[in-house]
């Protein structure tokens, strides 16, 4: 009876960990989606600002040196954001978290995290993330359970036959 209880408890805990890992991974996909949305908006803002510096009346009345410095700064910001956007958006579903980690903009990522709205994504990418999260959750559960079971388990007693 006790063995049955521990088996059911083990099954329940494993299912819980696997489900939570899957949900967490699918939310990771949603974080990336919301980050890309904010990054797209920032790239558009940087492009508009660069165009304004290059063609805007307000900047034409400035001295050439000052305008050139402002244009170089605006061009640098736009190029940096565009490179980050291309790296993250151009990555496939499996490598996108790595691309985000390598090419993230800390301010945009902080804003994304601050304004994050959990969602139940239904895209193929989210399903892939959920399955990967479930597999990793299962591996983590088993990796934690096996040493604990080894410590808690009663040692086997060997039966020795007496020779007579």
C-alpha cells in the first residue's frame, strides 16, 4: 500500500514539474514575441529620427559639423538596433533564445519584462518551446529524484547461504 502511494506521488510530482516547465517555456516564447514587437518599434523610431536629422528643416539650420555629428549618432543607433533586430528575427525557432541572449538590448528587454503580459500562445513555435520545456522538466525531475531515492531507499540486505 505504501509503495502504491509513493508511486502515485512520484507520478503526480513528475506530471506537475513537466507541465510547469512546458508552460514556462511557452511563456519564454511569448517574451521573445513581445521583445521583437518592442524592438521593431524602436527600430522604426530610430529610422524616423535618422530621416529627420538627414532631411528635417530643424537640422538644416544647424552648422554642418553639429548636424554631421547628430547624423552619425542617429545612424549608429539605427545600425545597432537594426543589427539586433536582424539577428533575433532572422534566427529560427530553436536558436532564437540564443540569438536574443547574444544580441539583446538591455533597455528593451527590461521594458519587455516590465510590461510582459502572459499569454497562451498557439503558434507552432510556442508548441515547440512547450515540448522542449516539458522534456527539460522531465530530465530535471529525474536528475533530482534519482539521487534522493538513492539516499532514502533502504539498503538491500543480501542473503547469504550458510554452507554446512
